[in-house]
């Protein structure tokens, strides 16, 4: 059974203001999602599932269906605010959806095969998709999940500090993940994170999570009660978000599942700061020039 790629895209339109402005980074206006989908198809994924807000379904389909028709199966999952579907009899007012792990939960009635989750607007590189496809077809089980571990120095911005989920790895498995909110390069190229005004060094090959996770559908049943608990605990906290690392942490600590850290040497890029955009465009045009990608992805 071919694995499914689940793309977290519900937050995208809100950041861009509208679907029309989805940023083009490739030579023909290709978006970062286009490169991820291209890599996933090449790596052997059988279906692309977009998690979006229902009101953006039509414009989203107009962008992606013509490109993907005949190449790969597509599906659309809607993330919404309705808590009754989880047995919660309350209206909880929020401006933003409930976070990445809640978005994954939205796919529980549509995804029945091993799958991986990625961010819509992050560039991960083919190596990551190839390794994840292999994991999802040969190794994954209901108690063995994974994440792609990027080298921290290959994920930073030149334009300011970033937040990173720093993994503690033992015997190839993640034992904990710590959110470091201010990570940056020093002048000498070394990496530090700052906390309480103090700088702490991080080795350049420290593994970080860029939200590229591999699961079986068992994770839906495992995480649903966690979400219910989280929603009750945060009914007066409209900014609280139910993130995938929270789920991973609880699964690891309870002994329910382990998470294999699959290392990649690929460079990750994303647009944290406006100034990052030309850097991403340049990086992609270099990959086109060296033959990694065709100049026109969907010809």
C-alpha cells in the first residue's frame, strides 16, 4: 500500500490573506508545495491529502487539480472549530484553529494507510521524502513512528532568530523534544539558543524537527483523548495550540510509541522573515540549474 502525504495548509491562506497570493518561488511561479508534491510522487507516495479550511476548497482545487490530475490521487480534509465531533459540548471562541496535531486529527475519517505530515510552506528536499517513503512502507507500526531530523545549522535564517524543536536522541530514537524559541548563528558560524538572556551552545549537527512526521492511522485514536483533555484545559486560552510535539512527547513518555529520528543532510528552507524569500528563490533556481528539478515542474 502506498503511503499518503498529508500537507498542513489550513494556516496558509490566513497568513497570505488569500489563496491567490500563494507565493511563487520557482522559475514558473511554482510554490514550495509544488516541490514537496513533486518529490513525494517521485518517492512513491500514492495520495496527496491537503488539510485546509473549507472556505478555501474551491480556489485550492483550482490551483492544484489541473497540475496533479493523472499524476497522483488527491484528497481534501477540512479543519474546523466544531468540538461536538470530539464529544465536547461547548462552544470555545477562537480566532485560529487548534494547531497542527488537531489538523492531523481532522484526517481521521479519510486516511486509512501509513502517512506522513509536512508543513505546506517548508522546503524539505527529496532525500527526506525518499527516506520517509521507505520508513512508511517497511518499518512503521502502531508503536513505531518517525520524524525527519534536520541538522540545526541547515535550518537557520540569516535574518534573525527562529524557534526550533530540538530533539534529544538516544539509540536513534527521540527521547524528548524541547522548543527553543531563540536559535541563531553567531558571527563565527556556531549555533546558540538564548534563554533568560544567557546563550547556550548547540552543536551544529544537533537534530531538530521541522514538522515532518511519519505515522499509522493508530495515532488518531491515540491523540484524540489528548485533544479532548487539552481543549477542556484551554477553554479560556484562545491562543493555546495542540501541537504534534505535544502528542509525540506524551506517546514517548507513556511508552505507547517510539519515534525514530531519520537523519537527513538536506538543507531545509522556509520563509520565516520576508528577507528569506529571495534566498529560497535563489536556492531553488540553483537546484533547477544543477538538474535536481526540471525548469517547469508540471510540463
